C-alpha cells in the first residue's frame, strides 16, 4: 500500500485512499450526466415524432422506430459491458472512463445533429458503447478507494445519480426542446460531459499505486490477470455474487418493466377524454417541421360530426374513435387525438409525468442514500449479512405497497406509489456494495460487467415486451399483478444470501 496506509482486518485499506473524495465527486458528476443523457431522449420523443426529416407523419411504424432508439442504446450497453469490464481490469481505469465519457458526450451531441432516422439510431448505439465502457468500471474504482465499512454509503452516493439524473434529463430535455427545439436539448449536455471526461486523465490510479508500493516494499508481485473464463468460474463459486445477481435480475425485471409502462398504465386508468372544439383546434394547429398539418381535413371532419360523450375512460374513447375512423386513420392519427382530447379536470399525460417524475426523484434519492447508510450502520454493529438483509427486507415490505398502488383509488394511490418506489430503490446501494465486497480487486470491473449483462438481458431488456404481451391479451393491471411475485422472489434471494456474505467478503478482501 502507499506509505502511511494501514490495512484492515479484511486485507483492504482501513481508511479511504488519498484522493478518494475527489474521485467520488468526479464519478458522481459523470454518473449524473450519464442518466441525464439517457432520459433526454425520452423527454424529446414527442418533438422527434414531429420532425419530418426523421420520421414521416404518416409512417405506420413510427412508434416502433422511436422505441427502437432506446433498444439500440440498451443492447450496445448490455453486450459490450463485459468487454470493457475486462479492459478495466487490465489497463488504467481512469483513462478508460475518460475516453468513455468523451465518446458518449460526442454521441449525445451527434444525436442532435442527425439528419435522418438511421443516423439517429447509430448515435444512440454509440451512447450505449460509451456507457458500457464506464458502467462496470466506475463502481470497481470506488471499491478500491474505500474500505469495506464505507462502501455502502459510498455506493449510495454514487447511485443517487439514477433518480436525480433521470429527473433532470426529463426536465432539461422537455423544457429546452419546447423553447429551442429537440436538437438543442441534446447539445446542452455535450460540453459538460467532455470537461468531466478530460478531468479523468489527471486523476491518480489507486491500483497502480498499490502495484508500485508492492515493488518498493519487496512484496510478492501481483499474479497475472486471469482469463475471462477463469473469472467466470471464480464468480460462479462466490455464492453471495450469484444470489445478489439473481435478486437484482428479479428486481430489475419488475422495476425496468414498470418504469417503462407505468405512465401508460396510469394514463389508461385515470385519464378521461372527449372531443370538443378546443380539441379540434389543437389538432388543426398541429404541424410537422415543414409546416404541414399533421392531421388531414378528412379525419378532422369525421371527428367534428361524431357524437362524443363527456368524460369517457380510455377503452370507451378508443372504441368510439375506432368507430369514427378507418383502421388506417386510427393507426396514423389516434395518438395525436388522445393527446389533444383530455376531459375537463382529467389527469393528462403531462400531469402524470410530472407527478411520477417528482415521486421518482424524491423517493429514489432518499431511498438510495438511506439504503446504503443503513447497510453500513448494521454491518458495523455486527449484523450478519447486513447489506443482504437491508436489500431483501426492503423488497419484502415493498410487495404490499406495490399491490396497494394497483388497487387504491387516486389521489391516495400516489401515496402508495411513493412508498412502493421508495422501497424498490432501497436496495440500490446495498446490492452494489455486495458486488464490490465479494469480488477481489483484480476482477472487480469484470464482475460488475457480468452483472450488468445478466440483470439487463434477463431483466429490463425483456420485461417491457412481456408486460405488453400480457396487456394485449388482458390489461396492464393484470400484467403488473402477474410480475409482482418477482418482488418477493428478489427479497427471498437476498435474505438467503445473508448467511454467505461475511465469509465471502473476508475472502475477497484478503485476496485483494
């Protein structure tokens, strides 16, 4: 270890390494822009839909293409994380992070410069590539800088960027796009991202200092980096790692799927519709980027002449609209009609997004911080498998709150939604701390990368279409109920892992 650094009983540093605070601040800032960049796309999709240089107003696959932009990012991020995680265990991590941040920042700017759909799609792939190089490496770096009894709160601070950055992405993206156009929204994050990336090249690499110190004190040189397959075999034998990945996969399946579909669920459940003169005026004023009217006169005339009762629920309104329009007209123009036809006093898509965004940022921020702090607190007081206990019992308690959220009428439903989201985020710090604590430093970035691949491939990469398929044959309410047992399964897996955690942590820290 560098001079003056003491060793803990577990073999790791007994106190934060020199420069650990600056490293945390920089990585937290980077992670914040990471999630801002991700959500700017979601916030600007309505504006992109109206840009005739990207999508034709009468494109029957417009919604599919817009959804594929998120898929492009997720697939690149998920598949390339293991590759970059491996590089993070064999080269300077700060250099890798710096290059990654600059790459995804430039790709975000490139999104705003796209002159067609394919260019837009490719830019989102590059954003995924950049984040794949950063995602598994950053938490591994923080684990090398802080002792075991600090890592819960450190991981909580780092992952606090998820709810805060996501909320900022929605706010910045929607407001800038409204005032200056959707392209400018993507340019806002470019220069701060590049600046953060450049700062990485001036940071000290804790692992290199350890290697130099080992040579200077005539310690045994570190063993060569094991092969990728050897790492996988090692991780397979770490029971805490396997059970943590399994619990995170179940949790990610629910959280990712619900996050994707919850706005639509609330919209279908609570919104009310009717066609009025005000709605017709909105549709007449709707123009694409060339100034052409989006909804043709033939469709407007049919809407004007039909009889529209007040305060129809979405299924009733959809059935009425399908009766007034042809199948092709309904496919092309129904989304615009829904947006323009809220009944007086009804929740709108924008209002639902505002309320849900506020719930996510407030509950997610507090839960992420408290989960990590509570894990450290219990661990330092001798609670066996503390991080697993915090994550597991949080999910067990989340289950009834989630069920209540689906059945209690609004506005009381917002309270149960806040509680459910709070508890679903409570495991973020503890679960990632487990991954860091039970893997030795030499393979830690690869371990995080493997975790990213597993939880996304079997979690939120497949849950939205599965939820959608169930909903197509029944309803979103039924779909949300159908996946709810995974909340309990996640909690049980984490509680099961508690009996292995302390032993696996001791073994990993001694090996580091």
